[in-house]
């Protein structure tokens, strides 16, 4: 089945929005150091662009989780595939994600990270599909609210493809 990618958010729109979020975070964390926790692999492109736009001191750490479920639907049972290298104790942490869909992965993850004793813990996502929410999650910084469509690009994949697109697109099947 051939697939076609329709542009939903252009490279310019995404970059401008990330710049604005970076400025917002820089204001909100004035006088502090922010510890960005990236959820691999999807969050990695957003993390790099966002980190470059933050003007307070930044440290980074990475983790990888897998949720048991089909490709396009998560179950909410999250397994840590790669854990963080550093402790979160006393740090001002922002979790950086590509997308919040059902909210299952993030609600589980945020609860788990809160137990590790950060001084503060917030969530920043590039994309949010509010219509799809099943579990409540507090999102502190959102790039874009998008409709209920399967998107790729800027770290998001379809069958591990298209993560490297510099824009957000919708997968259409011909
Ligand atoms: P949630 O637990 O349902 O919120 O699942 C979030 C995860 O599902 C994201 O981190 C993505 O890996 C994946 N996901 C959800 N929607 C999309 C999409 O439209 N495109 C690509 N991946 C998606
Ligand atoms: Mg993800």
C-alpha cells in the first residue's frame, strides 16, 4: 500500500512555535537550571530544537519506554527499556515528549518520575490530540493541538519511518 504524506504543520510553523515555547520556559525558569528528560525516540528532535531556544542553564537526560499494545494504540502498561542516567532528586524537571494521545503512557510515566523526588516536574509536548484522551494528564507546555489523525515527522514515526521529516505530516494511504 503506497502512502502519501500531507503537510499539516510546516517546518516554519513548527520552528516558530518551538522558539516561543523555549522563550516561555526561559522566563518561567529564570534563575534556575532546567533538567530536560527526553522520551526516546520520538521526543529527540523536539528536545534538540527546544533546548537550543532555552536561555537558562540546561541539562539533559534520556529514557526509552515501550508500551504494550498495537502499533497505533498504547495500553498504558509501560516498560522502561532504557532508564535515565542521573537521579532526579531536587531537580527542576521538564519531560519532553513528541505527542500526548490517549495519555496512558504519560500519566504512568509522570507518576513514576514524581516518585524519584524532583523539586518540580512539568510536561512539555510538541503535539496534543485532546479528542483522544482516555487518562487525564496535565500538560504544562503544548506546541500544537491537532485533530485525531495519525501524524509523522519531527521524531514521530509510522513503522519507524518519517521521523526525520522537518515538518509534521498526516499519513494518507492511496
Ligand atoms: P498515549 O499513551 O496514547 O498518549 O501514546 C503516546 C505515544 O503513542 C506517543 O509517544 C507516540 O509514540 C505514539 N503515537 C500516538 N499518536 C501518534 C501519531 O499520530 N503518530 C505517531 N505516533 C503516535
Ligand atoms: Mg513518544
